[in-house]
C-alpha cells in the first residue's frame, strides 16, 4: 500500500488561508507602496524642473558629496530616454508608471476579476519597474558615486510594491495556475523571511559601499 503523501494541487479559486493572503491585504500594501513611489516621482520631477531653471543652484536634498541629489540629477543616467534631440527625465516616466500601479491596486482592492493575461502583464510590468530602479541605484553606487535620498526612497517603495504584487499575483490571481510550491511558499509565510533577507542584503550593500559617508 502506497502511503506517500502528495502535496495537493491548488484549485482555481482556492487561496492560502490567512488575512495576509487576501486581496484586501496584498493590494493594500501595493497601494501604499505605489502611492509613496508616485509622490516621490512628483518630487523628483519638481526638482528636475528646478535644476533646469537654476542650473547653478544646489537642490535642497544635498547633504554632502555622497548624499547629493544634484550630482545624480546632472548625470546622463537621470535622462536615458532621448528623442529628436530632447531628453526626458526618468521621474516623468515614474509618474506615469506609478499612476498605473496605483490604479491596479485599487482594482485589486475592489476585487474586480481581471483576465489572466492582464494579471501576467501587470506582474511583468512590476518586474521591469523593479529592474529599472535597481539599475539606477547600481549606477548611483558604482558609477556616479553619489546617492539621491529621494531615489533611495523610490527604490525601497518599488521593492515593496513588487513584493506585494508578486504576493497578490500568486494568492489572488492564482498565477501560475495550480502552482502547489508557490501556494505553500505563501501559506507558510516563507515570503516574509525572504523579503526581510532581500531588504537586509540591499541595505548591507549600500552601507558597505557608502556607509561611512552616509552615517558621517
């Protein structure tokens, strides 16, 4: 007699138990993170316009040579999209992208049923936003050798946004379909440990690279 226990497949429409896996909680966290990222994007856009009007004037978030918004804003990495001789600040695209994520979070909170392709595209969009944010942070750390406080805040908000979006994609949208391993991952709250390790690793890299200047 075979007594081997098998992990049950996840049935469509059945979610891991607990309030952390509900649409209300996952999309609420996403909404908070997306709203924070949207506000930071507005601030960065305003500072970009201020620097364009007064190129010789330092921005208010300049603390020292390492923690300097002006240095980052004057680098080519802050305006990588160029078209017909004009360059467009990254912050402008941040406003557009985060407005979309805020809307998606509200839709999720309203428990509106969306097509699977839409949920997948949403997650891929979140992944692209995260990768873009981390690329900009790596450029600040290792190429520009200066950090923008607002940019760091945007990176943190984007990270939490992606964590919440991934959580909702699996537990609420049930993607990928019938994934018992991911079901168990969130049911047993392994994601909490993974998220904490992720954030600690990012903070450690920043502190090891520029900790003396940031804390001094």
